């Protein structure tokens, strides 16, 4: 599943939220400095005052491409041949590994582009909610 063409206003650089190292890397590692002339984020000295910082943090510089593609469920399994399972009085034996919501393809630098796909006024606004949980399941199906 996925979405294409949507934009997300990343409102994670707030005083009431602790941001992840991934978010900090977007804003700090990619900032312009004398040794990083290719940086796309203004240098800290350029937005050091309260007014300049507010202008930057509430500008279109915080709008990112929110398109994504997710593989919701993937399962890899193996069924043991019956000529082997019959020796152990088992009719059928299958082992599997299941990955749920494990892979997301997106250029969005936030934690999860899907968390902003809420309803009402929350659409397109990333307030730092919990991302969709990734799950790994391992199991066996045995028929006697």
C-alpha cells in the first residue's frame, strides 16, 4: 500500500518533543557550514535569534515529500516433504517467518510518513506520533 503526491509538514522541531537522531541528522548534519558548502539547511548562526528560528521552523522548509510505499505483509515458509515427515508420524510440517509492516520505501526524513495520514486537521502534519509497529512472527504448522 502507499500514497503518492502528498506533502507533510514536519512539526518535530518543537520544544515539547524529543526528536530522534534521524531527524537531527536531517537538520544538523545537512546544514551549511564553512566545511559543508553543499548543505541545504541554513547554518545555526543564521537562525540563532528567536524570530529567525521561528520563521525557519514554521516555513515551507519544513514541508517534505510524503509519498511512500509499504509492504504490509510478507511471509517466507517451507513445507517439509511428506516422505520425511511420515517417519516422525507427522502428516504435514511447515515452518514460516512473517514480516508485518516491516518495509517502507520513502524519501521522507521523519520516522514514518504514514503517521501524518490521519483524519481531520491532522492530515499532512507530523506531530511526532508513534509509527506503525513492525512485527516479526515465527511459527510452525503441524498436522498429525
